[in-house]
C-alpha cells in the first residue's frame, strides 16, 4: 500500500504530473490532453528504466500512465475554465 | 435569485477570483511573476527535501540511535580517505521519481517512532530481520542503485584491490551479482540466520524475473565484513 502511494506521489510530482499538466493546459481537447499525459507517463517510465523495456515494471508503467492521464485531463479542464478565448 | 457577490462565501469568491481574467496585469507580468513564484516554490520544496536527507534529521528520532551506533563502527562512517556516506546516501535514491517515492514511504518511520515499534533494544532485535530484509529486497530489486552512486564495477581497478576482493568482484561481474549479494550488514549489524532470509529474498525476486536464477548470495559474507571492519580500524 505504502509502495503504491509512494509511486503515485513520485509520479504526481514528477514528469507525468507536472509536464502532463502543462501539456494538458495547451489544449481544449480532453482526449488530447489525456493522451499527451499518458505519453509522458510512458516516456518517464522508460527513462527511469534506462530505455530498456525489460526493466520496465508493469505496475509502475500503469501508475505513471494513469497519473499522466489524470494530470493531462486536469490541465485541459484548467484551460477550458481559465481561458476566455 | 442569484446571491450578490458580497453575500457569497469566501471559498466561492476565491474560486471566482481565480478564474476571472486579470485586467490589472499584463500577460508578460503574469508569466514573469508565475515563473519567479515557481522558482521560489520549487527551490524551497527541494531545499526542504534536502534538509530531510541530513544525518542530523535521520538520527533525530530516538529509535535511530541503535543503527546510528552500528553505522559509526563501519568503514562508511570512518575511513582513511575521509569520504563519508551518510544515511541518505544509502537509503535515499538520487533520481527524482525514486526519491519522492522513498520520502513518501518513509512516513512509516514516523508512525513507528510514535507507536514505539522499535523503542527498546528487545523490540529492535525482534524487528531487525524484517527491517533488514526490507532493505535487501529494495537493494536487490534496484541492482544496488544507491551503492552504485559511488561504487561501480567499471571504475574498479582490480590490480589495486586485495587479491581476494578482486577475484570476488570479478565473480560478481561474471555471475551478474549485485553489491548487496555480498555486502549485507555493511553498515548495520546482522540478525542471526540472515543468510537464509536473504536467500529467500533473492529467490522471490528471481521468480519474478525468469532466467536470473544464479547463485547470487555470497558464501563468505562473514569474511568480507571482517575484512572491511579491519580496514576501518586502521
């Protein structure tokens, strides 16, 4: 449980959370924001695995993608609410 | 009838203020202000995080006194070169993602300090094996990532090492072993029957990664620790 929370926190304060949010804020299309967040999640996991698929842990990849999707979607919602034009 | 702005609660007024376009500030001003605020916030956050990496912080809890005493007897605390590895060097990853994960997981240490889980020498001894095996599991799974922040097989000059150390390190390379396979108890005392538990940790991890089932436990761990302790005393 603690490991799960730690992984989620690490991703939320890492690339999927922050860059995912920033990229999500660049579009009004929810699916695009979520997709960009998910992509950052995949890239981040591969980056920390030394770009070797064999070193990627399925759970870590899944959490990074989910956090990325959430962050990208949140960024997109911020754009929709916060931009007038 | 809609409530007038004055009659709304402060949360709703704050929410409305956040999402109303700024009319008094230019975009450039907001970008620069946001950028500076970001630097201040992130710098402060990172600085605070680094403060939790200090030896003083780690050992400020009563329950850390036992492992601090053990660590002070080792080569990582006192050695001829004057290079010291403190708690965070071995227990906190450098990489941001792993570091945040470790910091969040360390919340359990605060809980156990408050709960008094290892508050007496007897309780400490009772939990020593489980605490040690948790660290071994992490180190084995990460290929001793924190050890490799300072040590690396590629940087070792075997001709400068003791003959036995050189041959053991060569064996480690040949058998795809990692630092913790031989160096359990490098900074803290070992529980009895630790080797059996370490073997189980290794087997459990090997079962997750098929094809990695080598003999990955040192057969002469006691000799290695004895050697390193002797070097500390010199």
